[in-house]
C-alpha cells in the first residue's frame, strides 16, 4: 500500500473510534444544557415507599401446621458431619529449609465420624505418607 493511503486510513479509523467513544461515554446533554441537576427522589417519597413495603410484609401469615404434617415429620437428615483434616506439612512453608521449626504438626482433633441417622461409621480417606 501507498504510505499516504495508510496514513489516511489510520486517521479515518481514529476519527471513527473517537466518534463512537464520544457517544458511548458522552454526557447526557439534556441536563447539561438546562443547567439543572439530575432529578432525585425526595426523602419523604423514599420513607413512604419503605413504610408501604413494611406494611405489606407485616400482613404475611405463616401456617405453623406444616410442622405437624406427616410428610414433614418423615423427612430424614442425610447430612454428613464435617471432619477437620489433619495438618500436613510445615508450620511455616515459607521458611527456608532447615531453619527453625521444621516439625510437622499433628494436633488435629479426633472427631467421631459416625453417621447420626444410620449409625454407621463414615469412610475416611487413607492417611497420606510423608
């Protein structure tokens, strides 16, 4: 391509990009030309809407009979208790090797892992060798 055509193409491309950016990021001209600030809701209007919402919430009635329903009573909890993993590795992994405390902490608490609903012990992963 000719050098002048490349320059003209770059100028046209930059002008088009500037035009698009102006309209995309441009200011809302209706408020700027009139000199007015952007309209905002007054405190009274906001308070009134809040009170109306609060009044609508206070009219909600919950039926407590659902807890005596046999379907609710037959629900079973299948959750498993969370078992803390033993600490493996150095207390401070950022210390240089061979300095200060390089012992491995084995202060993990012992937790009963029996499933409370079935009475069977949970299977835990095998302990890793170090």
